[in-house]
């Protein structure tokens, strides 16, 4: 019976130490910050849009196909 109490004590100490060391390491690393995407300016309305979402036409970027058509009839 004494052995069992000792074992429980060891487990408790182990868990406390584990918790303590986890706290030392600080909070778990969060998700990586989003990679700064290259922003481009819509030639029609001037809004900044990510280059991957922008429409490129005749050397100019647009926020959408509608603005491309309005700007370049
Ligand atoms: Zn626009």
C-alpha cells in the first residue's frame, strides 16, 4: 500500500513539473502570421487589393473585372 501512495506522489510531482516547464516555455506558438501579400492599387477606384486577386490588364491592376471594363472600354 505504501508503494501505491509513493507512486501516486511521483505521478503528481511529475505532472506538476510538466505543467511548470510548459509555463516556462510560454504559450504555445500560434499560427504563423500571414505572409505579407503584395498589394496593388485598382487603377479605377484606387482600392488596394492583393496582387493574386487583382485583375491585370494593359499594364494596370483592377480590383475586379467590372472596374477593368469601366476603365478600359
Ligand atoms: Zn476598383
